[in-house]
C-alpha cells in the first residue's frame, strides 16, 4: 500500500496505529476511535490530521510532526495558538 496517502478511520473500533507506521500518509482522520497512543505517527509525512485531541496525551507527538499543516480543520499554527488559551 505504498500509494495510500489518505486514510479515514472515523467511528471505527481502531485502537492501535502501529500498522500505519510505514505508510506515506499525508492525511489521517481518527475521530471517534479508541486510539490512545499517537506514538506510531512519529516520523510520518502527515500534513493533515483530525483527531479527538487530548493535550496531555497528544501534544508531544503532534508537535514532533514538523510537516503537519492542518489539525482538526485549522491551520496548525492557529490550532496551537488556540491551545495556549
């Protein structure tokens, strides 16, 4: 599946993202899932991500994704600015 660039897992029972590690995903939707560990996303070329964000759990991994341009329908810079409030 080297040509898979977008994956939508919304409202599925998916809990483990480790199988995505080697995929060249640019866009990932994991809203309303059982995912609790975003560590497998480290190093991925993601540009867009939708998730049920929990700061204490997710912030470190998301900030490590330097190519991330959009988080939950907001430009990444705006998303992080909103989190500071």
